[in-house]
């Protein structure tokens, strides 16, 4: 058959914009052949023949039975579309195993246009009407063979009888679709500012994360945008994709004005993890240097948002690039207190005396206080870096009583300015203490670790105070740690190994024994005698404790030094010898 095929075929002329798959169906129909005959002759699978996956070998054979010049088949006939666009882009934009058409075009001349193979092109730019991708009568998909026969194989509807839709008058849809058509075969030409065809689609598919669920900014529909994965009744919707791409086109058309409108709408619609995940997905675009111009506008937008109090400093864009925080003009009151130790009352007092400027906003049912950065920087620079005892406690993470113990121990130095009765402290000295005692950052905390305040609460009865924690940290007997990602920097964030704490308790006990002697209970254990016998022996021999500690609740603790314990032991041995 293959040897006589050329003689047996009626050889038509292929149209300059006709898909090769459609042309092969047309040749088969004209010659009353099964489509598979041509497939076998061209050594193509059904899938390849249906979807313009025509290789060079098959193309050479096709050229043997085409009327006209041998180079009449061009890229616009769509051979090997996947190679032409690249596999990644092709998988997103090429329509597979189904057909769409313009009713007006097929009335003028009935054949399948290559441009109808492109999913996001859903408007005939010659007639400004939407393409038809389902049978108008039974609403079923149309394959290329059925389209070539012109009759729906399900309901026998004649596609030439399709009522032509009203022309579209939406300028953004028309412009967007026209740009797709214009740039389809000239992929390196400028699609929008700074973007060729492939770059535009890469930008568009990541921008969809900002648009999903949004209103249609083009005004083409009144429904919310449904983009991923452009599904309509289980099938890809060319109309949805065309509308989505038109919204992307609008978004970058008047850049960055429209871009900021989309971001405003995004923040109002998305909360919590959904906001974070979609922004994170969009921010993948910034891994490509081609889109630095988008990143610059994006960064500027969120610097403005943090200045308005709408986002916090731990927002995704600032986590990715913390240096952006240096460009903001306002700082939340809570952050100022945390970073400087200045109490809220003091901040508002400074505002009253025009030393600072604090703006009050009511957002989502809450008052937010934003401190202007420039006056704050000036105040911090000009003040003498002195803070109150209360502010010291806020920075360290302890109460004023504990601060006083730290002062008495000499870890920080009290300062009186001129004749002021108020005692102040060098903030740098406090920060140095924090840095010296701050734990190492870890991803997770071991079960054997207990928090700073838990240590104080659990071992307070053994007189294990903050002073011991600081002292043993400096001596490396305690090696604190803290959880990575916490923005606060105080001792309250530290965790300590309980084994190390117990070792320190033993050191304290030995130290007290050296200084004051053994506890009454320790003497009992050492001499192996009971409490009553020990008290009787002390009373009979007139031996007194070397040191008596009277606690707050009135209880007493008795300490006996080594020499005294030796005296007691002699009387114990003597009494045992007599017995």
C-alpha cells in the first residue's frame, strides 16, 4: 500500500495555519481512507497523529503528497509542538485529544487551525468571539476525527450550524488573547514589559497563587477566579485559563499600580496558613533573576504594609530578606519594648513630650501603636543608654526582686544621674549580661531540659536562685540552649539540662558545708544515729550548732562544722563503748 499511496491519494493543499493532524484527517476523508492507513504509512502512533507530534521522517513523507512547494509546511502548522515550546511549557498550554473551533471561521472555510491547539487561546481574534470546545447540542467533547466529519458522533449535530456567540467587547480579554496570538510563533518578542512568551507563562503560573479566589479584575465574569488546575467538570477549561491569563495581563499592564491592587485584595481574602502557603508559592519567582523587577515592587509593597501595621516583622518577605526591615519607617510598640526595654508607659510619656511620635490605629478590632523609626533612632542615640530597674527586668525576663539580687551581686552597676533619686542602669551592660548567659539555638529541646522559670520554681527551696544560674553559666557548669526562630532575647527563653542543675546543687551543698558546716540531717547520716539521740547528746554535752539559719517562716536550720562533728562523734563512740 505504501508504495502506491502517493498515486492513490487526492493531494490537497495544506493551509498556512492548518494543523498537520487536521490536514491528515482531511486527506483521509477526501480519499475515503481510514485515518489509521495514513498513521501506518507515516509510522506514527494514534496519539502522535492526533496531537501534531510529527517527526522529521514523517514530515518528509507528508511532503511527498502535498500540492505546492516542499517547504509549504512551517512551524505554524504545528509539527512537534512539544519540541517547539519545550516540554514544561507545552504540558501547560497544548490541548490534547480534543478540539475547539470558531463557528465563524468554519463557516468561511472548514479546516482545523493550529492555533486552536493552544489551551489558553480561547478567543478568535479575527472575529472576537469565544471558541467552542464542546458540542453545542449534547455538551460532549469533540475529537479531531469527529470535527473533520463535521457531525457530532453522539448527537449528529452539524458543527457548521453552530450559532455564533456575540462578539466580546472586553478590551483586556481581547488584548491579552491578541498578545498570545501575536507571540505564539515569535517566542522571543516582548509579551509584556521585561517578559517574552516563556517568561510570561512562568510569571503567570506563579502569579495565579495571588489570584486564586479573587474577583475577576477584567470584569469578564462575576465569579471568583478558579485557576488550578483549570478544571471544569473534570476537564481543562480553556475559558477559565484565558480569563486567568487576562487577569495576569491586567495585573502587570499598569505596573506596579495594578500589582498592588491584587496584593491588597489577596491580603484581605487570605488569612493564616493559606496566606503563608500561597505567598511562599508565589515567591518562587524570585529565584529567577529575570523577575527582579517584580521582587523590587513586592518588597516595597510589604515595607509599606509593615508601616501601616498590617503585617508583622516575622512576615514571610522579611524572613526571606531581614535586611528589608531597615527600610521601614514605623515599628510596633511591642517590638520597641522588647528590643529597647522601654516600658509602654515611658514610650507614651516620651510621645506626650514630643520626644517620640506614636501613631494609634484600630485594626481588626484591636488598637495598634506604631512608633516612628526616625525619632526613635534619634532618642535612642541621644539618651545616655540608661534604663530603669523595671526595664532591666523586662530585658532579662525576671521580676524586680530578682533584678535587685543581680545588682547586689555586682553583675550590673547602679547609676545615679546628677541629684536624681532614681537609680538607672547601662543598657549595654544589661545586654552584655544577656549575651553571656543566652543559650545556644537548637531546632528542638531534649526532654531532659527544663525552662529557666521551672528551674527557679523547682529548686527555690534549696536556695537555687537566679544568681546561681548566672554564676554557673559563667563557669560553664550550666550550658543553656533555646529554640531556633524565637525573636525574643531574654533568660526566660533559656532551657537547662536537669542533670547539670543537680550537679550544681551538689557544688552548692559542698560550698555551704565548707562555709557553714553540715546540716543537722547530714550529721545524723554521717554518725548513723537517730534524731532524738543526737538532740539528747547535744543537750547532755552542751554542744551548740556553729550556725543557725532562721528562715522567713520561723523554722530554723542548724549547721555543724567539721570540728564540732568530730566532738560529737567522740561522745557517740564513748557511749557505744560503755554499752
